C-alpha cells in the first residue's frame, strides 16, 4: 500500500533507532513482546488527550484507532485524489468506496463546476 513520504521518513527514523523484530513487527514491548490491546488502548487515550482540544476530546473524533482509516480516506477524497486511486489504497472497489464515503466529500460542486468550465473553455 502506498504511503505518504512524510510517513516513510518517520518509519525509517523508527527503524534506524529501534530496528524491526525478527518477525517483522515494528512496534513491540521493551522485552520484544507483542503489545497488549490494553496497553494499545491506554496509549491511544493518552495520545488523544495530547493531540485534541478539550472540545474534540469529548467528541467521537478519533474515539478508536480504526477511525483513522475513515479520516484518511475522507482526506484523500477531499484532496481531490481520484476515487479509483483512493479505493485501491483503501483496499476496496470504487463502488464500495463511493457508497460509504460519498457523503464525506466536501466542496465537490465548486471544484466540478470549475473543471467543467475549464474543459469547455479549452
């Protein structure tokens, strides 16, 4: 799956500092064990407190790690990435993507009108 260059840089730094476990895991406990779901959830809660405003903290925003997937797909669509590319990155077909995320696209009417005007003017 393609990832943004910024994330590649962060992951490379992590690998340079900590390496990977022999089984390929990037993140592990100090004794090389698997991170428990309890530890993961507690870390997630702490990260939300650091990253979000007090109003956002009491909202459902990023309530669970899986919410990042929805946020990423919505961001890509709103950034103008073609639905076929977003679907490939997210691991679904375009029909499934648009059925689930069409309501998340913001400002599309203005962009579409400008693109149609530009195409007609050419």
